[in-house]
C-alpha cells in the first residue's frame, strides 16, 4: 500500500451511530466543475486541480479488490485526502466515513428488477479530523479502515480555510468483494451531491469478467474473480485516476461524470468482431444498471467495441501493459460514438461532432467549428478506406490522437480536435442533466478495436 510521503494520520474525533434504511443520499456541495487541469502526482491518487480558492479531494485505495476470502474476512482500504487553499492555511479538514451493511434494496425502480445495486443498513458515521500542521497551502491525510465484502463505504472530505471558505469533495460510495449473482458492486459511485451543482446525470460503466476468470469454467485455468478485480483496479486507476500519462488526462479531469461498477460473471463478448454481446441472468441486472458494459479479458483477442451513441458495449484486453490506454480508446467508440482514426475498414462515427467523414466537405464543416478550430487544410483522406479525418500537423508532426491506434507513443496521445470536442459535449450534456440527450444510431458495422 502506498503512502503519502508527507501524509498526516487522521484520528477519529467522534463517532455517531445512525439508523439508516435504504441507500444513503446525503446532499452536499462539490468542487466546481470544469477548468480542471491534472497535476502531477502518484497516478493512483490523482487529484484534480480546479479553479477553486479552497479545494479538497478524496480517493480510496485500492479502488477495487475481491480477494479469495470468506465473506467476513477483513480487507484493508485507505482513504486519501488532500486539500489546497489560496488562504494562509486551514481551520479544519474533516473526513466523514459512513460504513453500512449491504442489504437488498427496496423495489423503488421497477424497471431495474431484479435490482443490481446495493443498499445499506445499520450505518455508522465516523467523523475524523485531519491533524497536523494546517498553516500551509497544502495538507494531505489518510485514513485506514478494514471492511468485509458485505460493507458499503461512503466518504467525503470537507476543508475549511482560515478565511472561512469551505469546500467538500463529492460523496463517493464503494465496496469490495465479488458481487452476488444479479448484483453489482460500486467502485466509484457518486451518491450524494448530484443535485446541488446540477450534476444530474453520469456515465455509468460496468466491468464484467470474461468467462475465462470463472473457476467453474474448464477453460479458466486457475483464474478467479479476484484476478479480474485486480485487473479492473489497474484499468480504472490508469484510465480515471492518472495524472502521469497524457492519455488519461481527459477522463481523470472529468471523472466526476463517471460512476464505475463491478459486475458478476455472466457477460461475454464475441471473440470475433460481431455485434453479439451476451449477458445471462446473473449479469443482466448489472448491465441494465449501467450505460455501458465492458468485458475484461486476459486471454488475448483483438478488442472490439461498438461505435455507439448512446453507449453500448466494448472489451478491454487486461493482459496488456497498455490496458488503461485501451480502456480510453475503446470507450471512445462505445461511449462517445467515435470511429477509429486510422486507415482500416470504412466505419462512420456517430459522435457529436463526427471525427471521421465520408467527404472532404463534411470534414471541413467540423474543422471550422469554433471549438474545434482546425485549419481546413488539416483534413486528410485515408488512402484505403477513402474516409476523411482532421490530422493537424504542428511543425510537420501530426497530433497524437487516441482514436488512432496505429500511432506510437500511445501514452502521450490524447483526444484531439474533433474527438476532444465530442468528449467535451458529452460531459457538458451530463452536467446539464442528460449525458445522452439525442438518440442516434450508427448504421455501420462493428469496428475492429
Ligand atoms: Zn478502435
């Protein structure tokens, strides 16, 4: 387990017992959205730099785990808190942690029956003060807890600067352990602050284990759900909590628009690239809960995701050292409707705006959009597919586009020009209440990776 070098221990200051039925729903304020620029620090604990005079962030580590233990065995978790201020120090940094026992939810969402997400009972709230020197502009704390796989944890951090400005991190709920059939476990679930800042919608991604992780599958070898959980922890950490690598910057800066879930066995992707994802009765409730399903597989086959908007299904090859980059690239297809920006088959995008075009005229139309702002001369045609894309050159070198799988330096790639604009519009949609307000269908065939 990694530690902040300068971390201060959090000590329990007060314990309050609550009797809570149903899911927690505690309203609170959030850091202001947008203007988010990643700062450099340990990838696992990427914390966002935002345009607030007093900022506070909190992240749990590991993000997800499901060791092969009995239900009541303890698993270690650490919640890391960091606060910054433009004032001359802090009055207080407080971490509120609520633990509760997972129970069946009441049937408040009939269209999700059987309901996949967890509710908590016998909630216990612990309010912890961050001790140590508060006179500086930065303070970091961490809090260790042990939970079993029936525990639901919700946390938020609140910072008050000496000038009395107060900021709160979003209320995040998580849980460890393998979800039961028909259920899902939250990895990164915003459960409280949605309405206070108009974050009315989020992109919900569910991670499903390929059958190869199922010990009951004769082809699984010695794999278990635990190995899948470790891979998901790695993929999610690299894609959404990563300030060190350029490809993750867009998702890391906008991770408050994502809820991430772990799903049980029962999902399967086609090994060949056809539109034939399967979710059986065990996995279907979790798939219905999320906007997009991701089949995680360690056995190699070429990743293949639908180009869809609204979102669909995709795969991520967990055995790759670039699995975080693959997650971001593939999700460009199945979350944003982006097409591949390399010369392969003829696949139209259905993103807004499109990033691949049938005509030079269409490409010029997107290039000239104010917030794309590319010279029309940057529109180039693929020799084989005859499709068009924006390929702006800076000093004769093309920009490293994430949707171009054939580039080198993948870790340095990012969403550029039209694909960046499509992501920005998507996140803006979420902020204003509906991530996917336009029903759009991609008529093209399923693309290769
Ligand atoms: Zn692709």
